[in-house]
C-alpha cells in the first residue's frame, strides 16, 4: 500500500486526513489540482472554502439565469457566492472526490466585514483591485470555526498557500490555519500569485493524465472563465484562462527542476 505522496526530493507521508484550505473557490484546482487528484483515492479529504468568492466581479450574463433584472446589490452578491461554491463542488468531483467534501466557512469576519476603501470597489460590491483589499478584524468566531474543522490536528496535513503571496486573502488563510492547526502539519502550495516559494521545497511530478484532470477541474469554474474573458485578470493579466496558464507554468517548472515527468507542482514542506 502506498504510504507517501510521490513528491521529490522529499516524499510527503500520507496522513490520516488531508484538509485543503482554499482562499477562493478555485485555488485548489489551480495550485495543486494534480496532487489533489492523485490523493483522492488514497486519503480522506476536506476542501475548505475560506470565502465564497463573491468579491469577484462577474459579467451580467453569468448572473442572468439566477436573478431578475430588479435584483438588489446584496442579492447579486449572494448569487455570485452561490455560483462559485457550486463550481467548487463540481471541481471536487472532477478531481475524484465527492461534492460533499467541500465545506464553506460562514464566520470569517475578516472577509465578511472587510474594510476595503471605496476606491478599490465597484458599485456592485466587487473588488476593482484586489491589491486594495483590507481585511476586517479576526474575531473569536472566525478562529473557532477553523479550530472546529481541524480538531486536535493529530494525523492531519493542512494545505495552505505559500505565505509569500501577493494576495492578502491568501496570506490571511495561511496565517489563520498556521496559528490554529494544533498538531496538524502544514503543507504550503505555490499559487499563481506566489512571489517566491519559501522554506524547504518538494515537487509533485505528473504527466498528461493528471494534467487533464487538473484542467477539467479548473474549467468547472465557468464564471471565472467568463470573468477573465470580459474583464481580464486581477493578478495575472490577460484573457487566457487558468488551464492554459497553469499547463505552461507546470511544464516549465518540471523542466527547470530537471524532472523526467512533463509537469510539476511545487510545495513547501518541512519534514
């Protein structure tokens, strides 16, 4: 029986449970979709959505099938979140999990009560510029919600974004999990917004079959594909969707690391 993930140079042990913390609903597929797809038959997992992604501006035609033209700003916000959470559930299925492993947090005060200045916001309460996002206070309910998910942490690996990240929501996710993980071990994943990977590194090499599953999971986020098509990217400029960007990024990483596999994802892991 396989007891380690097929990472190199350090083989990560397979835990009793894997908890994948996703700042936005599509971060797991984009950043570690191949690793997650490989893990799906080997270890019980939970995908935790720190936010519902409702801060992302979506084209009106994406919302039209869910609301009428008289919908309020708050109703549109709620629908954006609903759409993106449903996409995360379809992503999970594409990766080989059941959709019910996706768990949306509801008490993350720093996101629900964020203090982003109006200059960085659109009239529909979406972010015009993610660099201007200013989190609200982290209260005891936000902390207890994370602790409830992790429990004692015994036998658990928590996956979070690398802390050296351009996006405040990514850094907040990593900080909150790191400070409240109990005995759980921390695996940090490289995002498209990672500035430079920190700490001891290991890579997950993979080939076309896992890349196809990873890209299928990314493509479940249809609202974000339409978002990029109409508005471009936040951190990654242009209108190409993430499956194209990630395929090339993972190919270049495998090449630069001198791996024989065609693709690779990179992680921080301190054994």
